[in-house]
């Protein structure tokens, strides 16, 4: 196990360059299990953008707790970057859980069933 240092809180930079930084450090003993980045969606261009997104990192603490660190980031002035910690269960990391995609990265995932994979809109399309 190693000492892990993450931040919680937020930081935002105003258009004039002033920065309001409300972050705090959190330290704990643990190991990084998995991480992932999900980029934001640009409605105007119809695709993903690298100017906004979310980084998620899963840790297992020395005591066996599962902790997810979330960084919700933006590269746009005036938009905050927020950092948060969440204690999760294995159910949160599995199909239908809040952090399903991160759980898949960490090996908690499983193949979807046919019913889980079929889009509900597709199933009702023939009934119109």
C-alpha cells in the first residue's frame, strides 16, 4: 500500500484571471485499482470534446474500502473544476451501478445479458 493524496473541493478561474481555489488535500493508505476518462459531448459539433470531461479513479484502501475520486473538469474560463470522493460498493461498480464503466475497467464488469444490451427504443420501434 502507498500513501495516496487526492483533492476535494473546487477551483474556478474568472475571465479576468482571478482564481478561487477551495480544494483540500485528502491522504489515505491504499492502492489505485483503475481509472478512466469520459470526455464531454459538444452539442454544436455532434461529437466528443476534449474541453470538458470527467476523470474517475478507483482506490482500495488499506482497510478494504472502495473509494472513487471524481474530477469533473473543464478547460473553459469561468467553469469550475470539482473534485469529490465517494465510498462505493461492488454493486456500484457493476452493470447498472453508478460507476459501471469504471467497474468494467477494474474487472468488476461482466458481459451484458441480451435484455440489458437491447435499447428500449429499438424494442418498441415495431409497435408504432
